[in-house]
């Protein structure tokens, strides 16, 4: 076997995980919409199955089937109607100001999900599974909380400095993962999971130790001093709504992510490494260095999510301030296909789930139903053959082997050489 043929086969030996990830992230919008639809449909089945009134009506189904179907329709309508009123628009409110409050809560919950989702999505585009957004958020919270509580700065400048520090802390923490992968070959999934525990426990230590993130021991649940007013992210509207400038940061970060991944030279290198690291290396890209920069950039977006949480906490941050946003960001990135617009839309959807969940619980729907819907949506997104089989969708076109691309390029080169020789 010739050396050139061995080299081509090496370029084609992409890892199975990268191939699976590529298929998940390159799904069509139709498949995404169908996955969401099936998730809600199965959620409706769970509502019906576990509703006492519906179960009671099954006892006389053959004598009065209309009662059963009516109870089923009422249960589903009440459940998803409550979700709409709690997340979009409260049709039962007395005033317009109260009626639009749900959509502001959805946007407020969505902002950190979008920011962290952008970070996880960036890692996916480079072929990296960043499972450490929680730890990166926690590490950024150490920096942002210290700046917000212990340093005196003017208004606006204080907020900007706190956000920058959060980004630097998170990026540095993420770069450790990229460095270990580049130098030792350590898998980023294992490293990020372990570093999650390190960052979370270190954050708790800072919250418990007087002189670090709090002036004196307050006892009980560890809690930092409240952020100074000059550092807090201001509300976008009146104090009646809790929606703050975190949404503006999320919108700006989404546009920056789009430019970075779709228009910049760095983004081109990121995408090429994610498509095929061996081919990128053969093209002259320093793959190991790219891993370090990609993990740092991925963590930087998670740092923005940490800044959003730290600068909006009322009464001081606690160890649970991250609210598992880093893990939810994985589902947001998957649902959004790791594209800027998709992640933004997915963040809004999951923000609506968080905002509307309590309203569903009020009408008797267990909050776990929404968790089931979220899990099913992600499952169908992550299992393209399953959703294609359910709806008989066509198979995606097969990716052209890189050997054919190289052969075509070589053929063009030899043809041009022959033409020059004949001339």
C-alpha cells in the first residue's frame, strides 16, 4: 500500500463520536420541529394517564365515551393552556402590564440558557463535548462575585469590569481542558466532569470563608455579600418586571457567535477541526492549539452566563446560583443545532418551560411532565434515525469521502499540468 493511500485513509478515519455529533447538528429544521411536536404529544399522554378524573372516566368508558374524551381534552387544554399563560401571555390578568409579565420572565430565564448554550454549541462545532459549563460558570462566579461585592467602582464601569472578569476566569478554566487534551490526549468529557466538582467545591469554599466573598461568617447556608448597586445589571423596564440587561448581553453574544463561527478566520479553523481534525492537520492547521482556544472560547460564553447569574442575584449568591444552567445548555445546544439562531430559539423554548412550569403545577399538572417533554425532545434530536423512522423522512445525503475530494483535486492538478506541457 502506498504512503499516499495510507495518508488518505488516515484522513478519513474520523471518530465515531464526531460522526454522530455531526449528524445530530446538521439535522433539518423539519426534524427539529417534529421532535418538539412528538415531545409535546408524549407529554400530553402523560398528563392524561396520570390525571385522576380521566382515570375515573375510564370506568364507564363504554357507556359514556364522550365523558372520557372530554376529560382528556380538558386535561391537556388546562395543562398546556397554563403553560401558555405562565410563559407567554396571561389571558386571565386584569391589566395589560400583568398580562405581559410571563413573556418577560421567559426572556429572563432564557438569557443565561442562551449564553451557556452558545458555549456548549461552540465546543460541538469543534468536535468537543464540553460537559463542564456548570464548573466554568461556578469558576466565573468566583471572579464576578468578588468584583461585585469587594471592589468599589463607578456605575456602568463596575458592571463592565465584573463581566470581563467573569469571562476571563471562565476562559482560563476552560483552557485547562483544551491544554490537557492537546498535551496528554485526555478526553474532554472526563476532564470537564471532574473539573465541575473542583469548581463547585471551590466556589462553596469561597462562600464559606470570611474575607473572600463575604466579610464575616453568616452561618447556615453559605451566601456571599449582596452585590453593590453599581455592579448589578439594571432592569430593562420598570421594577415591576425582573427582566434585565442580561437579555441584551445574550442578543449581543448571539450575533458575535454567528460572526465568529460563520465569518471569521478563527471560526473557519474551528469548523474545519470539527469536521475532520486529521484533514485540518494535513492542511496546516495546528489542531492542538485550536483545541485550547476553542475550549477557552466555549467557556467564555459560559462565563457570561455566570456573570448574568451573579449580577442579578437578590441578597447575594449561593452555591446553587448556577441552577444547573450548564447542563440545560447541552440540550439547548443540541436542539439549536449549535447554530446561533437555533440556540437562541432553543433558549427561548426552555426559558418558557422554566417560566410556565409553576403555572402548570397550579392546575394540577406535575412539574415532572415538563422535564419529560424536555428529555423526549432531546432524545429525538439526538436520535435522527428514530425521528426519520416515525415520520418516514428521507435519508440525509451521504458525505463525500475525503479521498474522492483529494482525488478530484489531484486530477485537476494533473490535467492542468498536462495542458501546460502541451502548450
